[in-house]
C-alpha cells in the first residue's frame, strides 16, 4: 500500500479561519495515524487578493494550534514548489495536454456576452452555465483569433448527458447529473489556473492519496473526476467533512461568529482547548471523553467515526472546555506565566504605552485606561450611546457602516484605518468627532478615551468586529428589512 498523503490548501487572502484549522486537524490526524504525510500547500493564484502577510499569518495560526506539517513552502519536500504561484510552467504543460487531446478549448466570449447568456437563462429558468458557443468554433478560426492575440480563457468540456458517479468515503455513492456542471474555466485570461485545475494537477503530482475537505466542494467533484479521466490519472479518495455551523444552523461565518483563529488567540484561549474543541466537531473519541489531546486524537483517529450532522460551533461550549484546561492542566505558576505572556505581550505593550503614558499619574491608573485592551468585551448600555446629535438609528448606521468598511481594510494599520473611517464620515456628511462617538463607546466602553483609531489598530479586526456587533445588539439590533436598506445605502456611497 502506498504512503497515505493528505493536504490542506488555504488561500492567503485574509485572516486564518477556524474552518481551515478544522480541516487541517482532520487531515493531519488521518495521515499521522497511519504514519503518512500531511502537506501544506498555498493556493495563491488569486494574485489580486493574496498577500505574503496572510501566508505568514496562516503559518503562525497553525503552528500556534500545534498543527504542524511535514512538507510545505517553508519546509520543502520532494513534491515542491508548494506555492501555486511558483508552479506556472507545470500548469502550462498540463493544459497543453488537455488542448491536444480535445478535452479543453479556448473561449473568446466577452464578459458582456456571458452576462447576456446568464440573463436569458435566468429569464427562461434554465440551468445557469456556459452555453458552449466557442466549443463550436472551427479550428482555423480559433487559430486566427489566437494569432491576433484575442483575449481568451481555456474551458473544459463536459459530457452532454448522463451522471457523474463517484464514491465519498463518508457518504458512499454520490450521483450528480452532468447537466448541473458548467464548462469550468481552467486557465484564466491572465494565464493563471483556476482553483479546480490547479487543485487536480497539484494533488496528482504531490501524490495526495486522500482529499479531505469541506462538504461545500461536493458539487465540484464531477469536474475534478473528469479532469482525472482526461489526464488518465487515478483519482484520490474523496472525503467531504460536514460544515461547521452557527447555533442557528447556518454556515459558520464572520458575520455571525468570530471565525478568525487570531481572535481566539487574542481572547486568551489555550491552543490545546481550541484544537480539542475542533476535534469534537463531528467526531468523538471511542471512549466518549470530551477532553483529549492532539496526540490522543491522532492515536484513536478513525474517519468512520465522523458524523455527517452539521457540528455546531458554540462559543459557550468552547469557554467551558477552555476553563477546564486552565483549571486542570495549569498549576499556579504555569497559570501566572501563561497569563503574563498573553496579557503583557511586548509588541502589544509597546503600542499601548504611548497612548496612555501622558494620562498616567500612578501605575494603578493604567487599569482603567487600558483594561478594554484585555477584556473579553466592554460594559455598555443604551444610555452609553446618548448623544445630542445622534439618534439610536444614526448610531446603528455608523456602527454597521464602519464594520463593513473596516472589513475591507487589507493593510491593517493606523493610517489605513483612519483614511477608511474619515472617508466614510465625509460620505455620510458627519463631523469626524460625531462619527467616531459610537465607535469610542463600542470599542473602549467610554465616550471619552484614548484614540479610538489607535485602539482599533491595536485590537485588530477580529476583536473590533466583535465589539461593534456587541454595540449593535445593545442598541436593539438591526432587522432584516433594515439591514437590506442599509446595505443598499452603503453600496450607493461607493
């Protein structure tokens, strides 16, 4: 039997997600339980959104959780490079194979034509997807267009009828009609591969034996199976894990729950507790105990014990488990050391001290001035937001608009944050002092405090997002109808 090889392939386009850690955990446990290899691959073909900082954040988050990998961009291995952006020549060679054997074709359709096709399909209540227009172009015309340098993408051919039938390790036989599958773009007009093409090529060339990923990818499997057939390759074993859910059963998302691994680190959770909790998401130890280490999970791991019911990511349950770890695993000295290393991080202190130093007369003053930096939340009420010029609805609008705008800040620093918020205040035709008032209350717990923009920069998007959500809830929340109206107004601001 060949060596078991699994992988995790995150895109470096934002904060490391707990869903990434969840899938990484199960891939690592499965591979290591059978003395196999766990691979980290960076899928950075989205050059506009990918960043080196996000890649480093992924490395740091997984290492903090103890989810180390055997091969990857930083470690090397026999199957590199492990960044897709460094594998362009590999994709070029393999797409030529598909063009030569007639499994793929050049598509010259403009964005306008594709939108027109989509609009007509929607009006006629037809299956949405590419209509195969360029598939029917004569070979001479295709060559003429290519010679003239016309912009194009490369798409894959899809069978006209029948079903794709494949086996999922957790779900058994899965059958999906080819009529539901689009003629997927494999190579974009910029020459870079799409996820689907690079994914299949990389998994094969890196000898991945088991693809363990979220169930949202099930409907993409026919495209992947077909690509394996076109290349005459054996596909890996597919295993689609149940998605993490919010308490209301919706898909776990940052709009409803903190999803960044960085948030849980910043809030003072122990990495062992977070990994333990993720391990409980749809899986259980044979003996039924709820508290177990990564090594214990690895030793006992069996994919057949995965439950397909959508696991609920409940922060109250995580709090309970984290408290159990703190009480049972840390003696007083370890507690003191771990608390100190969390609360008094040198980098964080270096950013906070210049903000509070001029206001301090006694060291005891620091507690009141800076406590919101290490508190889980702040104590606020509806009365906290009373303002001579702002109504409750005005405060709600500012808080929601600020949240949406801050989520678009890619380079998280004081200058970018200030620029984003000042621009928003200008578009709302509000004085910056009035605009920042509800942010002061939401973020620091007080209408008057040290710089709220500096505070947001230090706290980070995860905790800032949680504080703004808390404030919106305290003010009575936003109904679905009001949220739709606010979204429309926000989009109109540009």
